[in-house]
C-alpha cells in the first residue's frame, strides 16, 4: 500500500506537466480512464488545479485556444431551412445551431438532409451536403 501512495503523487506530477500540452478534453478522457475511484478523483483534483494555471497562461489568447480545441468539422441534420433576405438561406440544425448563408450559391436542401460544417480560412465556415455537391459559405448566428 505504501508503494501505491508513492506512485500516486508521481502519476499526478506527470499529469500536471502533461496538462499544458494536452487539451482539457484529452485530460478529462485520461482521468475518466483511471480504474480506481480514489485515483480517478485525485486525477480530477489535479486537473482542477491545472485549469487555474492554464487559464492564467491563456490570458489574452482565449479565442486562439478555443479554435485550437474545437473540432474541424461537425455533422448534423437540417431541422429547418428558411429563405432570408436576397434569397440567402437560414439553416437550423438538429443540434440547435443556426447558420446563415454568406454567399450567393444556390443549393436545394430540405429538412432531414445531412450536412457537414467545416472550418475554412480566416475563421470562416463551409456547409456541404453529406451526399456531396456544392458547398456554401456560412456564418453561425446562434
């Protein structure tokens, strides 16, 4: 049992030094994979302490950090398609997100269609049908 008490602080130290390199999601997954309750709780406790340090280090670069930790694409089902000003589409997805078309390409999408939204350059996004075809440039409004 004494060996376990010596190994636990060492493991926590490794986790803490690794905390600056991994995303918070990776660290949470690592903690969730720990088998014993007490070690898993210690892992979460160590992660909580590293979050304050991480927040201080990220100060001023919050948007960059958010973009780095966000996925490159999401897939969803269209819940509703509305035609807005100048014929541009307003697309509500089944996950609650609402996207507005920014370009003038014509697409013929309906509720129930599967789409993928992917990151483009300079903070912009493209939406395309899961079945292929033309993509449109979109901006998230909700």
